[in-house]
C-alpha cells in the first residue's frame, strides 16, 4: 500500500528530524522529547484530524528549543548493548526488557488492525476517535480514508467510496439537525457550541464507517511488550498486520535495538513466529473439522445470549470484604450469608438499591 505523505517543507523536516525516527513512513518513534510533551502529544492526538508529525509542528514545536539537543541516536552505547546482549539475550532475563520504553505512532491503520495492535493490552494505547474526527475529507494525496489493496478488486473500492460518499453527504444535514434539535445552553460560546454539535454529529454517523476506515494510533510500551507485539503481528494472516509489524520493529531498532534483538534471530524470533503460525493453522483446521466455520443465520435469533456466569451475590460481597478482613474466605462467606436481605441492600441514588459494601468500594475508588 502507498501511504499518504505530510508534504513537509524543508524547514519542517529540519524541525522534526531531531524528534522522530522517520520523516516519511507511517510508523515512527518519538525521541528527544520530555515525557510530559510526549504524553500531551498523544493525549491531543485522539481529537486531532491530522498526523502526529503535523500536530507536533502545529501545536508543540514552538514551545521547544531548536535542534532538539543531541539528536536521536540509534547507537545505544557499546557498554549498554553488551549488557543487554549478555543478560537479556544470553540469560533470557526478560525482566530487563521492562526497564525501557518508547512512544511509537502507527498511522493510516485500518480499524481491524487497531484491534490487533491493542489485543495484548500490555501497553498504553491512544486511538484517534471517530467521535471527534470527520471522515468526509480526502487524505493527503486524495481519496477517502480507507485501506486500499489491489488484491481486493475494483468492487471493494467502489463499495468503500459509496459508504464514505454517503457519510460525506449526510454530515452537513446531520449537523444542521443536531443544531436545531438540541437547545443551546445559556451563555454557551460559539466555539464550544460548534465542538458539541460536531461531536454529536460524528457520533451519530460513525456507524456508517466500515472496518477498513483508517485511523492513527499512539502506543507507549516497554521493550518486552513491543517484542511480543511484533512477533504476533509477523505471524498474523493479515498482510497489513505483517507490514506494520516490520515497521514497528524498524522504529524500535532505531531507539532501543537491544530490546528487540531476538526478533530477527531465526532460532529465537523465527521459531516464535513459526509456532504462532502453526498454532493458528491447527485451530483453523479444527474449526473446519467441527463445522464451526459455517454459520446458520436466523432472523429470529437473539442478539445477545448469556452463556455462563461465575459466582453469585454472596460470593461477590464476600470478595469485596476479603481484602480488609482478617478471616479466611470461608468464614467471610459465612458472615455474608448470615446477613438478611435488608442489611445487604440499601438505597443508593434515588430508587436504586445497592450493597453497602459495594457503595463503600465505589466511594473510595471515586466511581
């Protein structure tokens, strides 16, 4: 796939160079920036329609000194690299890979891939929100924001264009309806009103957006988390996932190569990728053998079915008490069972009733 470009000027490229590992590709790491700036960048990212590089230039570059200090260095230092080679790679002490982290931006990824990237839940993720970003405008270089691949054929592209065309046509009409339907608060500033109307309109229309819609993601993770993510991406059947797995690997190698040094070793990362591929193939084979790859569709089927539920009310209340109790689990459970229903449930928020134990937990946690 050919990825959109930011069309940076020479001055903008020079301003960005000390702070990103790649000026053109869709995957890059942030370097030579204070942690507070990186966190603020990713926090703003979710509601900004452009790329992270453009966001940095528009809203953050002027607050930082020119040059970015020493400039980012791919060389971690001989002594540090030797230490990781001996402890991390040689001894297999994975805990040392939790001691370094990196901020990586993954741009122009499909909605399907955003789920794959977040599936391990071993990192901190920030995904551009379809509640705050309009999808009616073309990407840099033209075309609506959806994943393209020649292998998907012209019918796919025609269907995507029709979906996004319907979104673009409906957006101004939905905006007008929202503005007329929802009353304006007294003294509400014009800018706040526009943001509220836009957010409500985008929220109402985002059901039209297909899984191929392109988004931007920010990831902050340790070296260990990146290693596992990259291995799973490289073993994924989705070509887009494998491509981004390689690009994330390149970005991490640019800032902390020792943390992902095992990925490209045939006897380490190669074996892991092969194992993951064989496991997926075996699972798919058994699914087909059991006839679970075919699904009978019925119009009268329930939309949701509860298949199983562990525990009951008494076990829930006993679990809430256990951490503060000096007694064992069985004794705590017996004490809860001895409570009558009036003692277990008290008014909470009007006509709603809840266990007093749960109310206390919610009050402490600020829920």
